[in-house]
C-alpha cells in the first residue's frame, strides 16, 4: 500500500505532476491516480496490498470520477497508523471496526459542511481541478452541462488537435451510419426532412425483402430510412439502385451492437418515430409490408459512422414509455459498461445528449487528455448532484472526528495525508500548510480550489475500508506463477 501511495503522491493536488507510463501501446503521460495505481504491480505478497488499493480507487472513480489519488494516500496512511496500534497489542478487529465508524463520522462532517452548486462557475472550477488545470476542457464541460442539464449525458470522443469541440444532439443517436457509401453525398452527411422510418427486426438479404416496402414508399411519395440488424446482398443493391435512380430516395442503416443491444436500438428508434416493429415473431415480415408500419421522423441525419433521428413528436406517449423502460434497465444494471450505454440511450431519448471531442498534439497526449476529460465530466456531474467541498486537502482536514477511540486516531492521521502531500509539493512545513488550510476553511467564498462532495466522501470511505481490511487479514494466499495448486 505504501508503494502505491508513493507512486500516486506526486499526481495529487493543484500542483500535481504527471507520471510517465511505459506501455505496450505506447508512452502515456497521466495525472489520473487510478491509471497510475493500475500500473503498480509489485512482486510477492505486496501485490495483495496493491490490489486492495486498486479496488478502493476503482470504486471511487466509478462513483465520483475523481479522488483516486486521495483514496490511495488515505489507505496507506490509515494502514500505517493502524498497524502500529496492532503491533502494540490492540485487537485488529476492534481497530478495524472503529476505523469504519470513524470514517462514517468524517463523511457526515463533510456532507454537513458541503454547499450546493448555484452557478456553472463553480462547476467549471471543479472541472478545472479534476482535469488537471486544463482550461479548455473545463470550459467545454461547462458548456456541455449547461446544454445537457444535470441529468444529461456527455460522451467523450477523440478530437483533432488541442481544441475541445462541444456538440449537442437532439434525437436518438446510433453509432452506425449508412450501410453503403453510395447513399452518402460527397460532403459526408445526408439530411432527410420528414422521412418515413421502417424498423425491421429481421435481416434484409434478398430483393423480395425490400420490394414491397419500396413500393409502398413510392406510392406515398416520401423518402424512407430503413433500420435493420443486417442489410446485405440483393436487398442492399436494390435499395442503392432505387436511391440512385430517384425512384425512392432511401438510406439503409444497420443498428449497432450484438444480440439484445441491436434489439434495444431498434426499439429506441421505433419509439422515437412511432413506427411498428416489423418482427416475424409478431407475424410481420418486410416482404408483406403494411403502410401502417411506417413511422415518421422530423429529421434524419446520416453519415458513414453515425445516425441521428429527430423525433416528430417529442412528447409522444410511446417515447415517454420507452424512456421509463430504459430508466428501469439503467437502475437494474450492475455492470459499469451497461450503465453507461443505458445512460447514453436515455439521454438520446430525452434529448439531453452532448458530445465532447478532445484531442492532443500527439497520440499519447490525446489518450491521457481523454482520460482526464472523462474523469472531469463525472466529477462535475457528481458536484451538481451532491454539492461541493473545499479542495486541496482542506475538506479532509476539516472532517477529522474528535479523537475518542483508536479508530478516530487512525482516521485523523489518514485525513492529514492529502494535505501533507500538497505541503511537500509546495516545499512548506506541515504546520504552515495546516494553518493555511484552517484559515481558508474558516472563510471560503466558493472561488478556491473545489472538489465534489462525492470525491471526498468516497475517498474517505473506500480508503479507510481498504486499510481496515488489510490490518484484519491474518494470512496471505497467493497463486503460484505456474499451473498447479494454490500455495500459501
């Protein structure tokens, strides 16, 4: 745990500096504590201590998006003090239990002194801190959250150069585009106004699969966008030919994903456009197309890589019902990946999806910057949700509980660790740093360095829990390097 804390110590705080990681994919520079912790893999039993810190940091990052370096510092400092008490003869289980109780008291103190966000200036300040002082990123996150709102979703994508581009999408976004480049104009984007929308739950492979659909669209005299899990062969050739000869202007889009994700994407499009899903399980097949199965979109924008469908009616019952279904899927999901995808779908259906593109002058810089942007987005959203606290170690120092038990002593020592790291970076004594932090905490205006409440409370809870688990452990059992039984 000490090895991990030393590795992330220099990345913490406003004066934190990046670490260089030598990876197979190329050199990476990062100030993200979790990224550094993942790279620290000591040999022998020490790896188990590193894994304890990694689990704690991953939990903090998942819930707050920031505070991972502080989590590692707290865990190591708490373990150091607690082990001294155990070596002096105190019961490890008693010390561990009291540590967890003291951590809960410290968390309550942080929440009691927290302030609600009342302006996006504070959000920008928190984003600036979480992104490592990148003003372009902080300003981009602010614009994105102003557009998407507290419950909106911000997607981070690779950008060009050091500029940060913010775009707000209104409609259902699919990460797949036209099935054929011949359906896309030279400028790379095709926009269709008031098109018919056909949603098919079965593959379109033969000419027979699409002929009836095209005949009905031709009779109605409208353009059509066809969504299906697969569009290939003679079916695709027929659609392309009709589009090129202007018999029926059309675009074919394959819904992305695998298995259930394709089905979910199709249902999202159907709900947004009030289309009936053409599904053989419901007795419907595209070869017997019925005009009533068509939906209608206000606008459909298609490129080679993405499709954006703007609903014709943004307050339709079908759309509200689908939003409720996706929200239920989000609440029931236990996977971080699934939650992110469900949140993205919900934001698309709700018209609250923002795309933030960030890059760098070199590929290592671009990768590191995107990581910081993702963390800063989560930290900013956590601040909007739970409020903010003083940063730069001040909130940890103010949260120290009154020393009544051994656990209080351990947690008090741990809560000083972030501030001590900053004092070392500034080259000042701990007494000087403590005095400054106390003065700032007594009269803070909201313009100082700020952290989200979630990043502070998660760091305390998870760091102390990791230390308590470590001191309560009596035996370490490691897997052998070669195949065979587990060795002790």
